[in-house]
């Protein structure tokens, strides 16, 4: 699960890798650092993240090509909401959100 999760952030989302160690790595996630630790007995993640894009349709197509499925069952979003849910291989939920319609 750890290697798939690292590949998701590094290869699919193209987050810059800041540091890599034996038991984990750190990615630049906007102004924050995202620590991914290799913890095999972790039952589930306790964080949700938001990814901003200028084009949610293109983002959805890109993610689908890379084997990332939408997770519309996570939470009901307004019909006019410009976004959707996905999850990383380790189960972390991400809200992919585009610009608000004005």
C-alpha cells in the first residue's frame, strides 16, 4: 500500500518530493508538507485533502486514465458544485475542486 500511495502522489498528482527516507517521505503540498509514512498496521487515514484545478473535467479524465476512480459515494455534493471526490491508494479522501461558477 505504501509504494502505491507514494506513486499516486509522485506520479499521478506530480507533487514535488522533498525528502525520502527508509520509513517514509515528504511531499510539497501547496504551502504544506505531506508526510507519508510506511505504517502497515494503520487501519485508516484520518485526513481529507483538497486538490484545486482549473478544469475538473480534464482532471477527472486525467485521473481516470491513471486508474483513479471517482468516489461520489463519499458525500453528496450540490448538483451545481464544481468538484468530486477521489481517494489515494491508502484511502485518504481528496476533494478535487474547480473554480466556482459566478
